[in-house]
C-alpha cells in the first residue's frame, strides 16, 4: 500500500431547516415585531440576551421579558476585512462589539457602524442606537446594526 495521500476537492451543499424551539422562537418573533426580549434563568434569576433554551448555569430561560432599549458600548474591535457572511450593505471598517443592556447579565455581540473616527472614540458606557431592517423576518439580523447615539441612525452606504 502506498503512503501517498490524495485529496479530492469538492463542495457539499445542504438545505436544512432548524427548529429554534419555543424560547428562541418567541425571541425571534419579538424581533420581527421590533421588540427585544431577554430570557430569565429559572435557576439564578439572571437575564440572558439572546435567550437560550438551556443555560450554562444549568437552568432554562422559561420566561421572556422586554429589554429596555438603552444599548451601551462595552468593548469591541475594529474590523477591516469583510467576512464571507457580512450582511449586505455593510462595508468595512465597522466594529464588532459587545453591547450591554440595562438589567441584562451578558452582552450581545453585534455590528456597530459609523464613521471610523467616531467608532474609535467609543468608550465603555457610551449610548448606542439599534437600527432595525425595514422589513423584518424574525432573525437576529432584523437588528441590522447599532450606531453611536450621537450620530443620526442611517442605513450604511
């Protein structure tokens, strides 16, 4: 038997459907309707955004609660190269940031868009504004991105 290795190149395309379950499904329905919801852990009382059916605490998000729309910058990184899944209309540079909400115990990781000079000036605690899609579909991408609150919310060029 030969030690020669051979590689066969090709692609696999899979069509699949994913059932998010009732907790995540309710969260996505809320997003479609323009409402942001966090899940409360039935074991610790902590609130998670996005909610998950099962939590690292061993509990579950059995109840969803509205989130106060006062997103604040925590930290992030400036991105200069577009990944394969960058949403349409977003052009680097942009920021991938950890965004905090009042009374939520974790940060939501999402895009922050604006002039690079403004993005570089973001400090922990700075207020952001969510920009929702004109037509929502019940997806995390119903929130297109966030912008620094000092700048007018506008769609990316």
